């Protein structure tokens, strides 16, 4: 048995105590230990973006982040976006623009878009595509996703 | 009379998208059952070998391991969907690098993975064959020697003929011949395959799995385990993270069920991305030798294709070898056609269905050749195609039935306007320079849902009303992310005069829903939609009867809309469905419990017709191709949910451009080992790689289909690769024959052109 260590993560504004093995990733801890299954395991190599969360303001593939190294960092997951039963504007835009099909890439897409808009509320379409370059989608061709993000940035049409 | 529709034909948000954007949508991988174990599969390091011996004792002794199985327990035949496809749970012979050898269930994936390293296998390595043409030779290693119904490695051999091609070629003024090849690709759905099996103490099996069919798998499992179907419950969870043809044929379900039985605990298997690329079904690589004869005026007089389809080690893809013939008959008139197809086993990853199954590869070959013919005889490629296109009323040779609707002409006219067709080069490759622009196009048809009169296409639906006037719709087919649940609710709401948001849809649970086929072959809107419309019509009829008694108005003078029954012309004075069900006469008598069901036999297949146009820029020094704009103009019949149709067509472009330019699963030529089974090395197009996209929906309402719809799920991928290829031809004059068109392939074609 590998010995586990105690760490405290700040997830969606709350401190969460977990016991982890040294090799465990943030994605594993979020999904298996904290029950936050919105972040998806699509590849395990940081190549598909389905596991994207925001860490200290930056979108990161949580499958490449060791849980232990996330100690003390501020982590936001898709589960934090809806407040008081209301969808976040990005969530609403994804629904209304038809940017969701199978939905497996959606939480990661939205977190990448949120990290972009948090730092740059008025991005160009090129900047949106650049910010989503790490998030694969196999259903939509990205068009409606980009349109949804642009609509929130106030640059639609 | 034209039906007035208010819900069908309207863009509505997909049901379930609220769950998906909040991260609460549950996929198979998100499941957790009490005591659940995790499985891992030991995969063969050899492309072809007999397993002489296997010792699992060291693995079983590892702490945390709960069950290990090998061929000794799992050599159970698994037959899904197609008779000639046969695979065992685990065999004592491996037939490709990555084939199943043994499986472990343990308390964690880490322990299961570790245990695989403690399984000792004695392989007798056998000669392997990786090339489909080599596999056809008499002296080639035989992949399935146990099958006496297979001639060497040739699983399928199909000859189909209409008219007399020899005579046709004699009558032709010009004859063109080519050889095209297409590659092995992976569906690359974002959700990796996952499944859970659980046995109860009474010997009942429940399985949850991310699949495109529930009932066909349940039926196969029942046969495999010799169990009555009632003792197996197969559930496709409400959310499936993409299918595209890749999610229903894996024999892992046998393995996971056996592990769970042996361990006495639920077991989950989730494939790694590497396994998805290398061990799940792939689109078959193909070779097409084509020959086409035309008259001086562009009339097609003879067409011949010899196709070889590499069906890999396990071969659901084999039916492609015979079905590809259909596409020689669906789109253009030609009196003389011959198709010869071979489906050939090799020691490579298994083949299976993929979007535009049996259709996408042969369209690439045919439409590439036709584009070149048009330029060679001095015709506009769009006019050349329209001149030969089947028109409404023409008989389709493959099933001897007439075309009942076609939007091809409208699609071509609108598509060429959208792309700026007049900007193409009149003589391909005539403009100089390092960077060259070109425009190309391709047309397509597809069968949806089923082709031949001998095949049945049947949908079932059950509809129940609650006492408050809301509904449950039960259907046997899953939603794989494309929006089936929403489309079915729209059809139900329209046909019964109900409210869309008051219809909840339960799918693909063999103990709850009626039998259903598969969510595949662009069939569900027709097949299951037809049953939904009928069941909803019956529900409405019953509600009108009850309302008639209450209101004292004859049924024929009543109608329903938005959940209210009213006398025609007096919509403001109505009874809600809830009022009807709670009326004392109805409630006391138990008449308020209403369940309707319907079975819909699809009367004939209704092909969609469409086209794609591509505008590209080619760098003739580096061989790089940039697609600048892509237009998909498609005849979709009536669009039930236009936004959803657009989304599917746009998604098809992503897959189709990838097929044209970047996607290929490569194997080591000597060992058959995977060379690029990751998203790093297998290039799926990303947001920044996409061109400007324009979707044009053409809606010729077909009189024979449900609300005039046609299946479109597969459509937009089909014409993409030839349109891109033809745009490259237009830009450079280089005659590319092989997919994908990597810089290497293109530079070679450019050099060949210089030689001419």
C-alpha cells in the first residue's frame, strides 16, 4: 500500500480535505473523492481538454495536475458556475446557441471560455478560437460554441 | 392539405443541455455502485499468435485483485447485428496487436493494471498479414482458420451488375480509369467507451454501457450466456458522449459480465484513450479501382468499381464490401453498372460502422473521378452532375423504386452561389505561384434508414399520460448526443397537440422501454419517429373521445393544441388534458389511465441528396492545404429542429475535413503495433483549424416519410473529403488519389503532375 498524504484544496471557494497518493491527479481527486464529476476524463494526457478546470485564474487540464501540487491554489470547476439556481451567462449561451450536443466536452469548453472572459471580457473571434484550441469537440464543428462564447463577450454578429 | 406545424420545424434547445452545461449529466463513467470493482484488459503484444498457456496465479495473489479471467472461461461467441461478424469474449488465439488475452477486476484501476503485469502468457507467435492485397493471396497467413465458411481471408465477395458494362464502355466516347485508396480512421468520440455489469443474487444481470443500441446487445448477451432475455437488463445511460458508429460492437461486454459474476461484485470497465484508438472499431481502409465511360455530351454510359475493404481482425465492417455498390445507383442515371467488392481479413484492428458507413469511402473515389472527367470533357462539374442526376420519378436500380423527392438541384445551385463557384479555375492548375487557390465540389446520397426490401426497419413507441396531463414517452433507442430525445418529444408534442416541455423521454432500457433497433444509419427520426407520431396520434384520439363525451361535441369537430381540447374554430373554450383526466366520469371509471403504443414499419428508404463545396489554398512548396471555406448544402427533407440539423452538418464538416487532410491511424508495418494512438499524434481538427462554414438546408418535403423528414446524421461527412480533394485539384491540377492528403501525398502528386 502506498502511503497517503493529507492535503487541503480550495475548491469552488471551500476548503476540502483529502488524502491522496503522490501520483494522483487533480482530476482523480475531483471526480473520485469530491464527487465533482463535471470534469471529464477524455484522454489522461492533457490533449482533449474535457477535464479543464480553472486554477488560480488559468484554465488547466486537471488530468496533468498532481493533486498535491494544487494545494493552496484556488480551483474552480463547472459545478460552481450555477448560482441560486440560475445558469451562468456562458451556460445559458451554450444552451441557446445549440453549442451542446453530446456534452462530454461541454464542461471543459465552458471553463476554458470562462477563463478567457475573466481575463479578457471582449475577445475577438480569433482569441476565442485560440482559447479553445486545447478543447476537442467531435460533434459541433465548433461553430456554435464559438458563437455562444462571442455572444457573452458582447461581440456577437 | 398542407399540415400546419407549430413544434416540428422549430429550433428548440436540446433536452438535457441544462444538465450538460452544469456538469450534472451522468455518463456511464460517472456511475459508482456500492462495492464496485474496476477492470483492465491484458492486450496482445503480437499481431497473430496462439495462446499455448496462460498462468494467472501470480495476478490472483495480488492484494486487491478479485477476479481474473482468460479464454478458458470467456471463449463465448458474441454476435451483434451482423451474421458474418464473429468475435469471442476472449479467444485462445489473438489476431491483432491489442487483441484481448485476459482480464482482471480489482479494487482500483491501479491494482488491476498492476495485476496485468503478473499474468504469464506463453505465445506461439504466428506469421501475420497487414496488407489487404497480400491477405488475398493464396499463400497469405489465414486470420480465421477456424472458419470454414471463409475462403482464405476473403470474408465477402460481392458482384452486382445492372445492364452490360462491356457494351457500355464500347459505346463511350471517353473512358477514365483510376485507383483510389482510403485510410483507417477512428471515430474519436470524446467519451471513451465504458460499461458496468452487476449480477443480483437471483442470477439476473444488469449492464449499463455507453452504446448505440440496448436491445441488440441484450439479445446477443442472452444468446451468449444462454439466459432468457427477461433476466438481462441492459441500460444505456441517458447521456452518451458521442457514437458516430463506434459504440455498439465491442465484445468486452462479455468479459465485464463474466468478471462481475466471478467476483460477485459490480465491475466497471472504462477504456483508455489509447485503447479507444487501437482496439475499438475503425473505419476500414479501402482500395477502389474505378472505370467510367461517358459520351461526348457528358452522359454517363458505363461505371465499374472494384473495391477491396480491409475488415481487420474482426469484421463488422464486412458488409461494406457488398453495400458500397448501392452508391453507384443512388445518385446518377447510368444504364450499365458493375460492382465487385471484397471484404478481407487482416491482422489489424477490427473494423466497424462509422458515420456514412459503407458510403463515405466510395463517394470519395467516385466523386473525385467525376470531377476530373467533367474538366477533361470541358463541362462545368456542377452541370455535369446535374445532367446525370436521378430526378424525381426515376427508378433507383438498387431497390427498383422511384425517387420521391430530391433537393439536389436546389442544393447545387445554392451551394455554388455560396462558395463563389465562378472563381474556380477553368483549367485546373492553370494559375501559377507558390500559393494557389481552388474550388471543388462533390455530391452524395445515402440510404436512410434501410436499403433493401428484404431488410426490415421497425420503430416502436409507448406513450403514457399522467393525471396532470403531462407525458412519458418510452423508446428503445438511445440518444447518443445528437438530440434524438428532443426530436422525438417534438414529434410527440406536435402529433398529440401537447406541450413540448411536458413530455419526458425515457430511452433504451430493456426492462422499461419497448424494443428498439439502433441509433445508427441516420434512421431514428424516420423509424422511431414514425412510431412516436402514431402513438401520439392514438393518444390524441383517445383524449378527444373522452372530451367529446364531456363536452357533448362530436369527436370530428374537436382538436387539441398546447394541451387543450377545443371545438374547431373556438380555441378559447377548451378543456385541458388535466381537466379531462380529472373529470369525475373519467377518473372514477379508471379511464384516465391511458397508454398508447405503436409500431412503424418504414415503407421504403428515402435517400437525401446533397453537396459540399470547398475553397482551399495550397502551398505548393510545403504541401500544406488550408481550407478557407466549406459549404454544405443538403436536402434534409423537413428539418424537425433546424438548429440541431445545422449542428450535425457543421460537425460532419469537422470529421470530413479531418478525413480528407489529417486523420489516419497508423500501424507499424512489421509488427502491427499502433504508431499514433493519442490525440497528440492522431490529428482531430481543433477550433482554430476550422474554415469558415456555411450550412444550407434544402427542404423538399417527401410525401412518404414522417413529416417529410430524411435522415441526416451521417450526411455532411460524406461529400467533404472529395470536395476538399477536388478543390486541391482545381488549385494545382495535381491528381491526388490517396487519403489523407498529407503534405507528403500532395507533394508526390504535384511531382507526378510536373512529369506529365
